[in-house]
């Protein structure tokens, strides 16, 4: 479903993208021209190329961030967008579970267990790989204090 092609130049990316398209079409599949996008990572000192990334003659749109396997990737390698996305996911899960978590008839121990198994994992998915900064830890702490 989702595929990442990695190269250190746009020329190489074009070559890989064309090879991928040809291979898929030879097997009866089709590469979506409307869903295909690329991101140029800016954490190296390589030169900027003028060439555009294209697929079968159609220019592929360049994105600063995009979602891949549940995480938000940024061209500068930062995690700000991913932390914001995870906080929103935590709030969504909290809202879905608020019937249980806010019910006075449900024991506190059960609420805590439910929070630890359903709400917190939705927010912390992929966090073990984050290169966190103090502001990210504070942002997550604020969310936790709001819900607990």
C-alpha cells in the first residue's frame, strides 16, 4: 500500500520511480499519480537540483511533511508535527473512551488500566524513536495533566 523510495538525488529518485511504475504495471498493478508525493530531506549539505520529480511525464508534488505508517515525517528530520499528531490522536482516543473514563460507577483501578492500555499507546506510538527535546516532553506532560 505505502512505499518509500529513497535516493540522494532527484535524478535517482526519478529513475527508481520509473522502474517501480514499470514493474507494477508489468504485474497488472497501477501506481497512483494523484497519491504519489515526494519529500526532499534537508539534513545533508548536498547541492540543490533544479530537476523536478516526475511520474510518466506528470510532475510529482513536493511536500514538507507527510504521514507514513502512522507517523508524521518532516523534511528537516524534526518531530514537531509527529508530536502534535500524536497529541491529537491521544485526545481522539480520550474522547472515544470518555464514557468509561468519566463514569463515576466505574472503579478508578479499571479506568487507570483502560487509560494505560488504550489511550496512552495511541499517543505514544513511535515515541521510542523520537529525538525529543525539552519542549516535546513538556507538550506531552501538559496533555497528561489535562486528562489525568
